[in-house]
C-alpha cells in the first residue's frame, strides 16, 4: 500500500511525482500552497519511506502503471496535471505517455531523461566521479553505514546535505526524511529505481518521443550559473569542467522539448536542483499557466 497525502480539495487535480528517495515531508510546504486552489496528491512510491514494497521491478513503466492504480482509487478530476521532479520527471513523463486521456499537462522540474546515460558515455570514469552526476554509489554507502549501526552518524551528516541545505523543515519533517535515509528497504528501492532508470531495456520499453501524445509540457531547468558555482564549490572542480558538465546536463534535460509541439522551457534564476524548495513560485506559476489553458 502506498503512503500518500492529499492537500487541499479531496478531489485531486494535481499529482506530484517526487525525485529519487524523496519523502512527502520534502514537498509538504509547496503542496499546502498549491492546495489552496487545488487537490494535490503527494505519494511515496512502493518501497519508499512508509510505503510497502512492490513485487514489480522498479522500471519507469511499472512505476507509472502503479501510479495509475493509485489514482483510480482516489476521487480525481477528469483531467489532471502531473508535476515530476528529477527522477520523478521520468516517471511522470512515462505516465503521461501511457495515459494521455486523463492528463491536462506535464510540468517537469530538472527531470531525468532517457539520455542521462550520456554522462557515462561522454565522460571518463574519473570525470564521471568528479562530476557528481552518478548517484549509484550513494545509497550503497548509506546502506553499509546503516547496517554497521551508524545510523546516528548518517543522520548527522545528511542533515547538512540536500534537501536540508536548501530549506528549513519542522523537526517532525526533518526526522521523517532522516529516518528514510537509514531505512534499508528504502535504500534498496532507491538503488533499484536508479539502476532501472538507466537500464537500456527498461528505457526501450518506455513510450518513445515519436509516439508521444501532443500534450502541454512545461520544462523548468535549474540556473546554469548557480549549478556551475555549486559544482566548483562542492565538487572542487575547475570552472571549465563545471561549464562542460552543465552544458551536457541542460542538453540531456531539453530532450523533452522534442516530445510535444506544445512544450515550452523556463529556466530558474537562482536555483540548482531543488527548484521546488528555492523557487516554489515557478511551480505555482507553471500550474497556473497549465490550468488556464
């Protein structure tokens, strides 16, 4: 059973598909704001945080189909808007590709795309490690530390990392997010989601852009200058290398502009990857634009 919360109206017209390993607590502030005029469904995917595991592989297509089953159980509008962040953007995109008849439009925030493997193909192993774009080892390290009984250490370190780096949370929200990061089932699920979001066969089974429905798409990507500065500061990389990574990242995300003739692009002015925490007004503006069409 999925853990979910509906903010605002009990009749859902907006669904939020969160990023890799994200919990409802991370999105609660924005969901409450959107809930003043909408019914907003925020849910934790199977195996994530408080949600039960699924026997299905964690492929983008399976995850999209599981979301459809959840929506079918909940009162919702005839047409709904989907917001997808980061890896959740890939799942949201696949959902819209499979079920366009119930989709009002798609809002993508710094989304993972089917071209993300370009990082591995175009960078050397050393460059890939320096770039910080490969998340595959992060959850392995967290799981090892948790199994060694170092949960307190994990929580202390991670409380200074994203998403905490970008926003303030209540003590209850903070504890819920930190507890997920020492939850073995949660960490295993994150690893599998990440692996299968980069698996060639799983990607081939997704709805291709030449068969994609002509739905409104709003693509919001992070500020290039902010991302470059962050890469230089935290990755200790040269500006030329950070610029190269940023150019590739933007190219990879902009593949979604080819999915629909009704796709448009917006770029955040002061945000890196956690746009919903640092510039929530952009998401609210995007929702208003989509719903006014």
